């Protein structure tokens, strides 16, 4: 029987080396993502009932403000968050579809490129949807059009706002479903980088700087805006009258 080697007396045991990781997503992008997701979820859950109306409206405006931040950040931010990086993924779509059609076997298809293409399309759809959602919501809330030609345009805009909101929900569910499917296929949790900013692997960081200060400023701006709206609403963002 072979004896196992023991560490010398008094030696300090070495901790196992942590797996190598790379920073893929910086803090402002992750903060934007989770604030955006929380705003949509809150707005969707508060869509029904007058009691929650001001909170619903405020969260909708918050989404519009976050979209404005993302547009600017995509223009002046680091290379990996630029719109040009997103466009490079989208522009490869036609070529990838042609390769899918001409591939002799499924194994010869670059499925990683297909994943990147689908996720880029999902990001674009979720961002673009904010425009009609907030515009129809704003128009309905301010009762644009009034009554003309026997039509209550406020009701029409309200129905349109509800329909666009439901379409947005389906886009979100498609995005989540794709994340789950790709995670199962690649046997790795693809949501982890959006939580930690890092993914397993060796090599240089894609996001060279974390910019934690900008993420903190973004969160502070959202909290300050919601607090300001609360002070402006006569009964706050949630009407609690009649509950007590």
C-alpha cells in the first residue's frame, strides 16, 4: 500500500486556487438591467386599479429614463457596451442564416453565433418596446384627444397601451425562455454574468473597468426620482385611503 505524503510539521496549508474568471459586464450595465427589469415588473403588477395608478405611471417614466441612459451609454460608454458592438452581432445574422440553410449537418453550424444573434435581437426588442409603451401610457394618462367623432380617444389609447404592455411581457418571457434554453444547452448559467459581471475562463477582461461609481449614481438617480414623484403626488404613489 502506498503511503500518502503528509505536509511537513508547522507548514501552513495552502488554500485551493480559485477558478479563473473574466469580467464581461460592467457595473452600470448590470445596474441598468436590474433596475429596468424591476421597473417593468412593478409597472406590470400595478397596471390594474386606481390605487396603484401613480406608482404604475412613475415606474413607466423610470423605464423611459433608464432607456435614455442606455442610449447615451451606448454612444459614449466602453467598447463592449457601444451600439456598434450590438450592431456587429446583428449584422452577422443574414450570413448565419445562410450557413444554417447550407450546413450539411447540424454539428457544422456555429450555434454560438446563433445564440449571440438571438440575444442581441431580444435586447433590441426589449429596448424599442419601451417607446410605444411609455408614449401610449403618457397619452392615456393625460387623456390626449378627448372625445372626437363619437370616439373616446383616451379609452382607445388605454386599450392600445394595455396591448403593447402585453406584447412587451411576451417579449420578456421569450427572452427568459431563451436564456433558460441556452443555459441548459451549454450546461452553464448564462444569467451569472449579469449578477456578478464575471464568467469562468482565462484571458483579459472584456470590461476592463467596472465603473462602480456610475452604477451607484444611476441607482441613486432612480431612487431620488421615485422619491420626488412621491412628494408631488397628493396621496403618494399608492393611494391607501379606505384601507385603514
